[in-house]
C-alpha cells in the first residue's frame, strides 16, 4: 500500500499520475510531484507534507522481519 492514500491532501493528486503504480518519488508525469511544485493547497501540496510522505514511504519500503 502506498502511504499517499492515507494523506487526504496528497490523495486527490494520485489520479493525475501517469503510472498506476507510481511511488511519487521520481517517476515522470507524477501528479503528486507536480502538486508539490505548485506548493500550496488547494492546487498544490505543502513541501513539509511531501517530506512526511517520503519518510513514510521509505519506512514502509523497509524489509519486514
Ligand atoms: Zn505519482
């Protein structure tokens, strides 16, 4: 599961992503990264929120023991 689905301010932008399985980290055509570039709600995402997303994504990507 991608943590962006748990963040209400990121979730609307996922629909704009070019790839269904987009990680919103480095893909071209990513709606989330485009919104971060716009910086402020409602059309953008605050950079601090995107940093939280990246932290969550990296933690969830760790191997499970
Ligand atoms: Zn994306």
